[in-house]
C-alpha cells in the first residue's frame, strides 16, 4: 500500500500506513499541497468558507465584495464550527473516492451539529439547489443559503431532514454507527461512510455499536466504513479517546475486530495525501472482502476484519488561532461559535473578515458567485452524489402480506380455547418472511428474545444472522438470516431505524418494561418522521413497528423491575398523524392489528400483546370487524341491548379484558337486574377526540358508546392517568380508570392484578360503589340492595386469595379455571 506522508509501516494492530508525526494543534502550513490535491484543497476551502458564512453572515455581502460591516453579520449566532472543517475534509475526499471507484455511498454525520459542513457540500455539488431552486448556485443563492441557517423560518443547525442526502440528524449523539449498519442491510451495493465524533464515542449506545461488525454479511449486505474523528474536545472538556496512548487506541479497535488506520495532523500538505492513501487502502481491502465473500454460500460467510479510519485533526481546524488572547483552534472554545458576534464586540468584526478572507473566496467562485468549473468537476456525477443517493429518500415499496385468517383460531368458544397470542403472530410472521424472501426487505430485531417472546415459528424458515464464532450446540444461526439479536435495545432499535430510513420493513420485539431504554431513540425517530411530513420532497417511509410482549401483567415471575407499562404514555405525546397504539385482547385481534401495521406507511405502531396461554374471545371474522372499528360493544358479554345501560364496563389489553369479563360475569349472575354494557378498546387513540387524532371518535359516536352520565369502569393495561388524559376533553366526567399503580413483586399472575386493584373482585367492588353512590335512585330495590352483599363476598374472596397464594404459591382454581359461561 502507498504510504504518502507516512513514517511507519502498517500491520494489524500496529501503527497505520498513514501514521505521521505532524501533531501540531494549529494549522501552520509548512508543506506545500501536492499538485494532485491542489484543486481538492480549494474545494475544501470553498466548503469551509460556506460553513463560516452560514454561521455568521446575513444575505447582504456573501462574497465580501466590499468591506465587512456590522450590518452584514447575524445579530444572533448559532451553530457548531469545531467539527465542521474536519467533516468538510472527509466529505471532499469521499467525493474523490466515489469518482475514482464509481461507488454508491451515503455520508452519516455522527456529530450532526456540524450541519454547516453537510449543507455546504450538498450545495456545492448542486443537489441543494435542485431540491430548493430558490437557493440558486450563484451569489444571490449563496446569500439566501447563509441567512437561512439557524435563522427563523430557515433551516436547523444540524443535519436535519431538510438536508438532502441526510438520513441521520445527529442531534442526539450515539446512534450514527447503528444507523449505518442498519442502512446497509440487504443492500450489497451500498457503502456508508459513518463519521463518529469523539464526543459521541463516549456514549453507551455508540460504544456498543462497534460490535455490529459481527453481524454484517459482506455478500448480502453493504459496507460500513467507520471514520472516528478525533478533534480532542467536547463543549468544555477533552475527549477520552483523544487522551489515551495511540497503542491503547489502536488496541481497542483491534479488539473490536477492526483494522484501524490512523491519520493525524493539521498541515493540509501532509493530510490530503495521507487521508487519500488511507481511503484507498480501505477501498482495496473492502473490495477484497466482497470478492472473497461472493465465492461462498451466503449462510457460511466468515466474519472479515473490516478497516476503519481514525482521523485526528484540530478542533476548529482553519479557524482563528486566538481571539481575545485565548486559544481557539485546537481548543474546546471552537466547539460552537469561535468568537462572539461583532455586534457584541466590534473588535471581532475585523477578525471575522480576516478569517473569511483566509479562504480566498475570490479564487473559488466566479463573478456570478458560482463555484469555478475546475472545482465543480470534482463533484461526482448526479447519480453518485451523496446528497442525491436514493437510499436516503427511498420510495415506499409495500410488503407482500398473507391473509392472516389462516393463522388464527377458528372458534375460540368465548374463552374456552387457551392459546398464546404471540405464538399465532409468529406463524403469521413466518409467512411474511417467506413471501418477501426474494425482495429481502423484511427483518425482525430484538434483544435475545424472539423465541422467548413466542415468535419462534419464524425459525422454521430463517435463522439469526450472526458472523461471530459459532460453536457446537448453537442453533438457528447462520451468516444470512432475517432475525438479528443482540442484547442491546439501543443497537436493535438503531439497526431497525437505519433499515427503515433506507426503505426496509421490520419490527423490534422487546420486554415491555425495557423498551424504555430506547424511549429517546423513538422520540428522535418520531421527530424525524414529523419533519419529513412537512418537507414536500421527502417520501413516506415504512412504518416502525414496536411489539411489546412479556408485559407488565405477566411478569409475576421476574418481579418489580420487569413491571412497567409506562412507555405508552410517552408514545401518545408525539404527533397524532405519526403514532398508533394497539392493545389487542386475543390472538385473532393481534393478527388483525399486525397485518394492518405492516401495511401502513410513515407511522410508529406500538402493539402490546401477551405471550403466555390465555383465553381467546373473538372469531377471525369478529376480530376483523372489531379491529377495523378500533373499539366496540361486545354484545355477547352485555345485557343492555334494546335499553339503556346502568354501567359500562370497558377495557383495553389482554389481561384487563380477562378481568373485566370475569367481573362482568360475576355481576350478571349476582345482580341480574343491572344492565351492563361491555366495551373493548383495541386502538387506544379511539378515545381521543376526532379533532386531536385522525383515529379519534367524534363526540357523538363516543357518547353513544360510553354515554355522558352513566358510570364507566375502565380496566386499562397501563397507568390509569393515561386514559384519564385521553378522555379529558370528552363531554362526560364518568370514567373510573383502573390500571397499573406501580405495585408489584414476584408473586402470582392474578396477584399482580390484585395489587393494582384491576382484578375481577376489585372491579366488582367498583361497580357496587357506583350502584350505591351514583345510580342508586334509578335502580329497582332488588338490584340496588344486592350491592352490599356482593361487595362483602368480593372482599371475602380477596382475603381467601391472599391466604391461598401464601400457602400454595399458585392462584386458586376458581381463578385459573374460570370460563365465560353466560
């Protein structure tokens, strides 16, 4: 391998071929830029000029045709310069590599606060003006480009959805590498250059995501080229990886399974050939890996040692060396805006002008403000521009889905049949994998729980993709499978997001309590989808599907740490045209719901289901109608038909449905004169007014089901205040909600419901309370005076229950063997 600018030979784990000793912290040029890289160096200067202009300038004097004035400078300066020159440097060299090797490449900016760099690059390549014709490739367009950055009515400071070529904003640090690996799955022609900031590298999710190389199949998947950018500082502290010896640094990544190549310095004359040499070495190595993998069966490919680059350059490279006597370039002070606004400190005006002119814009742009033709020639052809890569704005391709009816329960006999809801979903997903095998556009992600969550039927037709060492006894594993498992919710979620953002379909399955781990990731993805809806050229994406099994009411064996349904409350706080929450009561409803979810686009669908054997209620056809409506009256459980109900018993979730039906059965037997309407809710957003959510019921429809004055006892899967919040703007004030109240421990399944007052006995007591305090006067004597006896019986049953489980450790037969028999 060529070693321009190098002083050390390269072996795996030793010094890189581009390791050189120019460790200056300031960019004092000492070596002329080689002729081969002089135009590239000018292109880098042009992108740095545009980046500084975006942070500092308004639209009045973009090319400094006259002396800089205070009126030319933004009154409020926002943005991050520190990472920007280094990212511009990388992007320029990647363009060179793309042109030389005809590569399809995406650029992911882990330190996405370096937004000025990517906007500058996409503008210089011409893509920005194609998406935004008003930002033209001339002085007038440049002026608009400058003003709009971090300006009201303009664009954000990060690599946001508004930026062509972006599929990762990088606002919240930690997910760039997992997004990169997710993006290249099933795209063997794609390379993702993922720039990882050294601050971002300190986050837990990023530190874990280096292990994704154990899952990437070089034959069936694309390539991730990680570029760890060490510029030494965060906002106010040094970065950890920049403050360890080089040998430790390289050993770390050798241990992760990479071949690290270190490029460091500040002198462009050395850095340009050194970085180009590193990129070419990586490209040659990647080509060799791909060629070798092409000759092997996809399920038997061995894990290669992928190359990566560690680029060490000064923070705020090419920026002011000192301001007000303080070091700026190569210091934490350049992280954001290197110098205060000249409007606050007029002495900075001259420094800013000197800084801008140091890039020699008159040698980069012509009289019209266009990039000079010889520099424009460095841009890849339109179809290969990173700002125009089709994977960053994919066209939606639907999955082929089977009719789910064949996987359901034909005649559940109103709870007589017991079965695992998730098991039936597994049968359905198995068929989805088969139907879409040729397209290779569907994957299941999860933290070591696909089989545990009863989706194991999928392993009849696929495997878990894993390229680590496999040993005798390992099963359901190969180098090429549709299931990806790693015991990191962050990693699985990041893979899924990267896969969806580039056009794939999939789901993540997780224990309900631990999905909180990715709450912030979900939050960022939902924000991305919301912004895409507001951008005319952004296409709709495949929906994110989150399956929560092993839920709160069936974690009696694991205890309090595994009992938390609170994720739903966070989900419903996002934009209503994005989020959906489904709580199917049985297997047939789960199949109906998930079939629907996999056919939607640009949504986040959260589905909660049980995995243990449970009573089954509705036939397949009943489930179709019920789930299409989202909620409905179960007439077979009600006795108010043809009249007005006295009480509405409502529920959402499989266990609450069971307990609500059992409570209804008790009341109908003990107090036969009471008219009960039984309502089941599958689509939680049906509770919200139509004006607040597209799935919400109109007030009239809602009132026709729940009334405005008759008491509603609502047994809910999650925390009670969530339902109270959703129905708050309804006309009635008639809801009493029971749900999870942060009570739990290792106990029996039924005792979990008792601890949280959502069991059948407490629900019956609630009805008795309503009889005596809310509807007493409207009932016959026989009905209203029965309540006191029924309440007493229920309290006795609760005492009996506690005594029984304390002695035997299991639930009473009247609980476990209960059947609907009305």
